[in-house]
C-alpha cells in the first residue's frame, strides 16, 4: 500500500527542503497528496510564505510536475496564541485529508503552524489513529550540547509546537541534534547530483549559493536536515526511536523539563543516513536518465 503524504515546507528558508521535496516525489511507494507552502518567520524576509511557494513551484517545474501536484498556501505567520488558529487553505487541506480513510503522514519541514491551526479548526482529527505528524524540529534531549540554545523551526511558532505536543496527535520528532547529522559535502554533490539534468544542477547550485550568502567563512558542506522526514516515511525502521514524555517549550524555543501528562512523543535518536542519501541520489539520477514523470504524485 502506498503511503499517503502531505509535505508542509518552508521551502526557501535554507537549501535542504528542496532535496526532501524531490525525494518524496520520486519515491514510488509514496503518494504525495499535496504540498503546503509554509512561512519561516521574518528573520530574513517579510514575504517568507510567498518565497516558499515560489520555490515549490520552481521545483515542480524542474520535475515537470507543475500540473500534477496540489500546492496550497499555509499560514502567513505564526499563531498569536495557542487558542487562535491561523486559518489558511493549507490548514483546511490537512483537515480534509485527515478525514479521508487510510493512513496519512503529514511531514513538517518548518514550523507546526498549519498542523496546530488544523487541529483548532477541527479537533476531531486528533482522534484519527491513522494520522502521523512527523516534525523536523526541537532541541535535543538528555542534556546534549546545543539543548541550551533555541531551535529555528520551533522558534518560528512556539505556541503551535506546544499545542501539537499537548494534543492527542501521534507525533514523530526528529530533533536538532539528529537532523544536523545528515551532512553532505560539495564533492559528493558534484559527483552524484549535479550531473543529472537541470534538476540536479539546480539543487546543488542553490545549496552552494545559500552557503556563500549566509556562511562566514564559506563552507563546503551542508546538512540536508529536512530529508529524514521523508526517509522515515519510506522506512520507519530506518531510525532508532525512543518514546519520551512530551515536553513543554519555553519562549526561547528551548525544551523545558515540564512534561505533558499522559502524552508521549516518538523521538528519533539516530537515522540511517546511508539509506537516506543513497536512495535519494539514485532516484535523482534515474529520473534524469528516464526523462519521464513518476506515477505516484497527488492530484491537482
């Protein structure tokens, strides 16, 4: 049975969402029901939602899928509090798909605004035992170095994260110390991705351009930190999981020691990076060589 998937992505925030989107769309065991453009705060731009949407459209064009995949906009900004949804087409799309029968994964490569808003718009979706939320975000557990600092995806909507973690929703979390381990160097990207069509060339070029603009001094690698959300949908056994009591997040986007009574979260301690990267790179190469469209994408 193909896995139904919604991708909620702040696609122009960095340079890794693009790889995760491509990986999902090129995976024959996944049916991408739709992609939701997400905001990424106002740290670098006042039009983050629009930039995410433009990047999604760019990726779909390079894949020759612009007419085949549903794309909707999520919230323009974070929730003002944990009781007020940011109503959007994206949040309502999640509600609509969660009401349909069958297993559904909703992966969040940025803030949890659209999931929290969907839950407020229709609290009954929390009772759907076939719905799984996969979130790339949050600070490390167990006093791992870095836990004292805030985490970016969390910081872009702390109220939403707390609402989701307090809810009855099934949540799989891939925290900062795990997603940062999906590093890939320029040399490998030049060998395994860049030669494979306009898509491969773009993926590597935009990653290097992001580093050149935002890293000082310039580096020769980047973490494809959003990609574990796709790999654990493809292969849930490709991670070392631990069920942990859900925690409350503070205003500095850090995890507190305050547990949510009766709620646990499935947290990845490690992901199979070898499988993740090699599977993705092989699919990008095969797509370029075939010059054809995959047949497992969602509807428009």
